[in-house]
C-alpha cells in the first residue's frame, strides 16, 4: 500500500498545500491470487474535522487497511478550520479547491477514474459538512457523498452571539467563515438551499450516506437534514448508533462507508506486515 504525501501550489488557495494519498498500486499477492486488472482507481476524497489536517484519517482510523482491501484510492487534503467553503475576500476558495481543483490535479498525478460513478467524497464533523455541501454543489463530479457526525452549523447561525467561551460556537467565527450570516440561507453555503436547487432543476442527486452517534450533540441537526433529504426523495442511507463525537465512532463508520461504496467487488487484500508468513 503506497502512502504518498504531495505538496503542490493551489490556484484556489494561492499557496502551497499538502495532501496525503492512499494508492493501492504496490499490492503483493499470494501465489495463485489473480492480479488486479490494469484500470483507473475509484477514488474517495476524504475530509477531516475542525482542529485537524490531512493526516487525521490515517492516524485515527484503519482507512489505509480498508482502502487496500477494496482497491480504493483515498485523497486527504487539509481544510484548516474553514469548513470547505469559498471565502472571496481572502482568496481562500476551499469549496472550489476540494470540489474541483483537487479532483482535477489528482487525476493528472495518479491513475484515477474520471467517471462520476467512481468518484466519492466523505468527511467527519466539519468535513461532513464539507462533503455534503461540496458533494451537492459539484454533483456532476461526485456520485456518492457521505457525512459522519456532520457539523451542519448553518442551522441556527443567526441565533449565535459572541458570549460563547469556545470560539467555534461564536458569531464572529461564523462570520469569518460564511460572511454576512443573513445571506447564508439563500446561498450555496447552505446544504438545504442546495437540495432545493437541485430538486427544482431535476438534477441527478448523488447517492448519500449519513451517520451520527446517539450521544453526539450534533444528532439533532443530522436528523433534521436526514428528513430534508428524505422529503426530496434523495437516495439516502442513514444510520444512528451509540457513540459520541469521537474517533471510535468514526473508525467504525468509515468502514461502513467503504462497504457502502461500489468498490472492491474483485479486490484481494494482498500481503502486508500483518500477514507476512501466513
């Protein structure tokens, strides 16, 4: 399993950015195992949560193992604490970066499929919001979208104040991300607005997956968005289970996401450090 770190200059962010890529090109097979057909890899663009970076998923979960088992390429960017949306004033177009530029440049760098049905986006918490928002906005690119414990913070933005002790709950933090909060509900920064837009356009929605722990403070907003998707008749798989806003939950459910994706039908696990000598 190749684990690759790449640094490149992003036009969307106007700076050098790092990404980490899981690419199952170096798989060693046991005698008698059939070699994988030489074809582009299906790809999951995987977004981290607030306070995190491009290393989070490999450090916090077994995604590398499961990607190898399924012959799935995984691309993990850094989104800082910016919720993967465009902020025009500072030329930090995080939405354009993950929804367009990152897909285009990684397809140039690696043997990745260009097909919509082979291109997926997922994330946890802030990255869950980013995956849902950008998966809907760039629905012509992503065929499958998954959000775990998604921080759908656009719900209730106008009620925020600056009295909160934690900065991520303050109004001024929300304004630094979304701009004028009175404009958000009728913009593409609001996932609910995107659902209405795509529905009115009779667009082809991506297939969607959502999961949240029953002890997670974000459960309410996830249930609310679940109901919006169901009303719009989106193809949605939704799950709840005991758990909080924590890596134990995300490790379990990123495995469920990988199993939900249309990958790995003919994949074989190959040899790794855990089974050498078997």
